[in-house]
């Protein structure tokens, strides 16, 4: 080979190697979706229990504000699902965490949440009180902190799932939210 063609051969060889490397190099991976949602209260699997029948990736919008006086805690989390035809996700259910003066009273036709939980569940709503002492640990002088679920997609008139399954889903969501919130606040029973 003539020495005058050596630099061109080297440059073309390096360029060819770069093209081959780039074509087989894996694309930059998206980070995995978070495993917990709603201020760390819900696992992704539990959040996926409540669905409107249209599927889509689960995400959440969270916000909180500081209250005044006795009412110092207010957090909200809206669980959303991606729309296949739109960039705007649709709301599936909402969790509201707030301090209050009274424990959740039993609603007509509601189911109990089970041992260790004070609250109730219906297909489209549920409410649970955190263990005693949580309000003080979370900075409130009110006696109770409650977690309320609003899940209009599970309303009985929508007939997406049967009543018993919807109640089990609602109960599972508020129980997990209450247990994780109490654990994070250091006031679990």
C-alpha cells in the first residue's frame, strides 16, 4: 500500500468501526417507573387494582399543603392512567390524607377493613383512620389522621366489576396507604 493512502485508510476504518458500534449499542433506557406512588403510600401493584377498564400505565400527581391551627395535614394524590390516543392521562382515583376531629363512622352497606383498622369500604369510597398518635407525629393537634379514597370508576352503576371485588380493591388501597403512612411517620400500631 502506498503511504499516501494510509491516513485515509485509518480514518475510514475508524469511521466504519464507529458506525458499526453505534448500530449495535443499546439505546439509552428509560428509567424504570417508580415502585411507589402517592407520597410513598402505595405500591404500583396496589394502585393498579382500581381501573376503569381502559388500561394504560399508572402514574400519580401528588400535592400537599400545610394547614393552619389544629388542621396541619392535608395531602392529595390523584392516580392516573395513560391514554393511548392522547398525551393527557385520565384520573382513576384520588387519595386524600387529612387531620380531623372525628374517626371515620361506619357508612350504610359498607364493609369493615378488618382487624387493626378503623374505617369502612364501599365500591367507590373508603376511609381509614391512622393509629393513635399519628396526628401528633405528623404535626397536628387534631386527634385523627384519615386516608380517604374516592374511586368513581368503581361505582356500582358503572358495572365494570362486581361489588365484592370493588370493595376488596377499595379496602386494599386504603389499608396499604394507612399502613405505609403510619410506618413512614413512625406511629404504626
